[in-house]
C-alpha cells in the first residue's frame, strides 16, 4: 500500500501560498487605485485654489498659488491655463497624471 502521509501538509501549504498571493495582488491593486485618486484630488485642489485666488485677488498669481498647493502635496504642476471662464490644471505625481477644471459658477 502507498504511504500518503504528509499530503494534507502539502495541500495546506499550497492553500496558504495561494491566499498570500491573492492578498498581495489585492493590496497592490488598492495601492494603485489610492495613488491615482490622490493625484486627482491634488489636481482638483489646485484648480479650485487658482479659481478662488483669482476671485479674491487677481488672475496673475492664481497659477503660482495653484503651484504652491501642488508642491505642498509632493506633486508637480505640469500646466495651469486660464480660459475665459475657468482654470485648467494638469498635475503629475508618481508617474500618474490628472487633469482638473474649476471656475466660478
């Protein structure tokens, strides 16, 4: 008769390894989603800051103000453009890029 002692141990190890891999993949996915959302939030904050600054003070310093907001969050302001009715900003952080638009309503 064949001795199959230890088969349960091998199966248990395989299940634990598969579960650890699944947790790792889910963790990586969630970290990626979080990083993407952070960049979008920074871009939105910058666009709102530029828009609010131009309402309160003047339009010339609005993009400089937006740049300060972006840099304080550890990101880089790629562009800040004032159109007729709003500000459009592009922000980059950690290899991710986000666009945002804000203006008075």
